[in-house]
C-alpha cells in the first residue's frame, strides 16, 4: 500500500443497513418536528438541517454517526424549547 492510498473500511451488512435507513429517517423526523415552529423560522432551520446532513454524508464510522445523531436530537430539542412554550 502506498502512502497516498485511501483505505476502505468494510462495514457489516447489518451496520450498513442501519446507516442507510437512519439518515433519511432522521432527516424526516427533524422535518416533522420543525412543523411545530412558527412559519418564519421553519425555512431557516430546514436549510440548516439539510446543510448539516449534507456535511456528514460521507461519514461511515458507527460511533461517530451515533454521536452526530445524538447531537442533532439535542439541537432539535433546544430549538423547539426556544420557540414552543
């Protein structure tokens, strides 16, 4: 292997399936929760959620993805608490 080569990581079929399903599912959950916000805030947070998901599209480490999903849930809870009282 040369020093500039990229090493590919093989995921088990079960982990790969969970990762494929969880990303779209997580995005749909965020969009559903954003419906609770005032109309003027929805477009901003929808664009923000889309940008954050796009920035982690190539992530394949299950531990890192778990951390990202936990952080996104906390952010959604914070936004909802900010607007919905």
